[in-house]
C-alpha cells in the first residue's frame, strides 16, 4: 500500500474544505431561497439550521474521517462489514453529480469568452435557450451534441485531472490555496460594485427587509435546512475523505466552525451581489423585481448577463464585470468538482492497489463520456431530472441514514470525546442532542415532503418515462452499485481475510 497523503498545513485543509463547500449553487440557490422565503426573515431559520444541522454534521463528518483515517467506504467498514455500502452510496453521488456539474462549468467557460463582446446580445434569455443551448422540446429529443459545450467539457475534465492526479498536498491543496483567496477577492469586488449601483437598494430591500409573516410557514424552515445541508457538501463523502488526510492531532471543532461559517459568509455575499445588481436592473428598467429574480441556471446565464448589459458604464467595463463574474463561477465550480473527484478516488485507492494517476485518468475519461449526455440539445432537461432525483432521494436520504448510524451505532457520545480530544472549543450535550434528535427529525421531514411532492404531480411536468429512466433508475442504480462494491474484497494489508477485523 502507498503511504497515505496528508495536508501540508491547516490553512491548506481549510481552503480545500471551504472550496468543496462553496460552489455554483451558492451563487444562485441562496439568493432565490432568501427571496422566496421572506427575505431577511429567512436568515433566522437559516442561521438556526446552521447551528443545529450544518455545524453539528460538519463536526461529525470531519471527526469521523479523521478518526477512521479513510475515505467513506473504509471509514464505515471499520464500523462493521454491513455499513460499508453506506460509504460507497455516499461517494457514488459526487461521481454522478460531476458529470452534469462539469457541463455547467463548461457553460460558464463559454460565457467567459462571450463576455469580451457581450455575445449574449440584447435578449440573453432567448440567446441562452435558442442559440447557445439550442434546447430541444423533450428530454427524449437529444438533437445531437453542442460542440462548443463539449469542447469546454473536455477542458474542465482535463483541469480536474491535472489537479487531482497530484493528490491532496501536491494538487488539491496547492490549487485551493490559490483559488479560494482569488474567489473571495472577485466576489468582494462584484459585491461592492453591485451594492453601489443606483437603485441597488431596491433589490437589497428584498434581501434585508424581513417578512416575519413567513417565519411561521414550515416550508421556509424546510428551505433553510435544505440550503444549509446541500450547500455544505455533507453526506457525499467529501468531508470524510478530506478529513482522513488531516494530521492526527487536528482541531476538528474549530475547523468545522470555520468551514461552515465561511460557506455561509459566501452565501450572504452572493446574496448582496445578486440582489444589488438585479435591483439596479429592475429599478433602471422600471421592471418588477419578481420578474428579474430567478432560480438556478437562469440567474447566472440569463438574469446576470441581462443586468451586465445594462450597467451604467462603457462596453469595456461591462465586459470586465462579465468576465469577473463568469471567472468566479468557473473557479468556484473547479474547487467543488475536484473535491467530488477526490471523494470517489480516495475510496477506490483505499480498497484497491491502483496507481493514483491511472485511476484519475480512467475516471476522467469515463466521466467525460457521461458529461457528453448533458452536452446534447436535451442536456438541460436531463440535468434538471438527474439533479432533482440525486439531490432529493440520494443526498437527503443518505444524510439521514448517516446521522442515525453515527449517532446511534458509533454513538454521538463517543464521537464527542473523539472530536474534543484535540479541539480548543469543546462540544457537549447540545451537540449530541442535535446529532441524535434535531438533525434526524429535520432530514426525515425534508425527505417525506419530497416524496409527497413527487406523488402530487410529475416533477417539472416531464414525461413519466424520462423521470423513471434518467431520475429514478440512476438513484436506485447508485444504491445497488454501492452494495456490489461493498461485497468486493479489500486489498491485502487493510483487513484480515478471516474475520474482517482491522490490521493494526
């Protein structure tokens, strides 16, 4: 077995962990969630969810990975043979997500070059759908590949390969130590410009003025827990893998707090930037703010380009602002995608005697072919379906099972002692209560609500056949494959063959 890599410094780990948590979703999911959930009032359940779910779960995963010294499958295998599948179930999620996530980063790369001449024209919405994506009419109407997107996808996979092939200390740590400070600077620049635009307060009022009537709406609390849970990259094996490379005497509790609050700060910064810029555009064009605020890719590739084209500055400065925004999207996407790739790669390297370079090359080649499906004219439909099912029926359910297993099988009390051993700040009874009761209840309710919504009407109005093939089958397939991988024998030197107990 090769000697296990290790982070060179605490700041390197934190840059990597924060980079894994911060991604494309922060820039468009949090602003919309805040807008639709009471503006400033949403911040109350959001911060409550941070304290009762985000931080406790981050401490739990960092502590578990650090204690077990292995990626998710090895870590759960050390709890017992029957739990190994849970680790594989986790790391299969980022592998699937990477296939369409790389495609969205590829869109950003295309738009980066278009920003030089504001190539989206006077109708960014029509351009994105009709000219850039050439969107078909159905998930079943693939309509051929979009070559410009496919070429960008190749570039993104090559970048991922070049970083991850060099390991934690030689690749991911060095990349994130450069990427994260740069991303912070870019976001601060855009936010300052956004909130100082004439009319920006029109948008900021929607973010900062609370509508307390929505506080009693249970859906707002669901949205808050959902935002915290999904934006911190928990339950997908990433944080377990990253923490397994920590030095033995690491401050787990502080690291978890810094990671979660850094991610939350980026959420809020993105909110200020988005609301300021779109507020200016709505004000200057005499348009209702609700008509310019949108969710998902529409915010990044329609609303933002529209606002950029109408900024009160010359074309050169508009292009510079556009370049800054899409460059920030790209590097935020890369910092997350390398963590997804590493989560799965670490799991394979733990179990099999394979050279890292060969493994990463293999994953990236086959990952590219998976991404090609999302570079077709039906790509956006497929992306939406896969993301919905993997997120709602993969991550939420896995997070619930993980919390129960670690809270009751490993026991939260035992983990409390583990994480407190080398931490300056100690966790106590409140943390145990959150892990054993608050978080499982929140995740159970979230999962049940997703199921109920699914049965009310077909998601997105898509044909049932497409939901089954591209959504349900993938979610179920991940679960089945995780059990198959768990049955495979470990490489010599990890476990005794006779009883499955650990070698010392």
